[in-house]
């Protein structure tokens, strides 16, 4: 299996509160400290698409974390 074919749970933290319909198919969670977490299962292509959308919207990217052991992971 090609490394780019694997889906992993990603949690992407951005500055500010955003509209939940900006990232269809992903969970968008605003946090009281003025940040939003965007999360969901993604392969590398989808992750890069989300990062490009964040850039295009002019959002400030704070962090990207992968959680490879979360349920639904295809690394097994």
C-alpha cells in the first residue's frame, strides 16, 4: 500500500471561529479561547486540500496533529 493511500485522523487547529459549512465532511468545533478545531479522517491528498483551503480563506494555522491510532485508521 502506498503511504499516501492511508487515511488518518487529523486535528487541525486554526485561529478564530469559522463557519462549520466551510469544511464539509469534517467536524468543526469552535473553542472558547478563540480557536477552532477541524477534524476528520483524511488521506494525504485530502489533508493538503484542507490546508490549501485554510490558506485560501486567510486563516491562521496553529497546528496539525495526526492521531494514527484512532478508530477507522487503515494502517493495520
